[in-house]
C-alpha cells in the first residue's frame, strides 16, 4: 500500500513536499498534503496526534484548502445523525 510523503511545517525537510497545518478550534490541527498519486488531501488530527478525519482527494491545493475552510465554517456545532437504525 502506497503512503503519502508528509513533512511537518517547520521540520526543516524538503520544501517540495507540500504540507500546511492549520490550527482548528478543536485543539487539533488540519494537515494539507499530497498523496502518493499527487492529489491534494487533508486530514484532521486531534491534540494527541490521532487522525480523526480524512478528506477527499482534490486536483488543486486551493480546492483542498476550500474543503478545510468549509469544515471549519459548517461543522463547529454539527449534530450526529445515526443512519444505522
């Protein structure tokens, strides 16, 4: 299984590997990265470093950034709808 190359901001690693971290209001952070196929993706990490959500693949960085912004704007008080019943 292919894995993405991710470099934390400020790690001093190769600048060509794209990662942007955005602080969220949930004491976690969003990471923006390129996956193994070169698509832009985001994931939400909790304060303890656990990945708690992964976004879809986008062709452009701007689209992935818009996806992050949409989650930040539209889900701060989102309810849970149980569709399993």
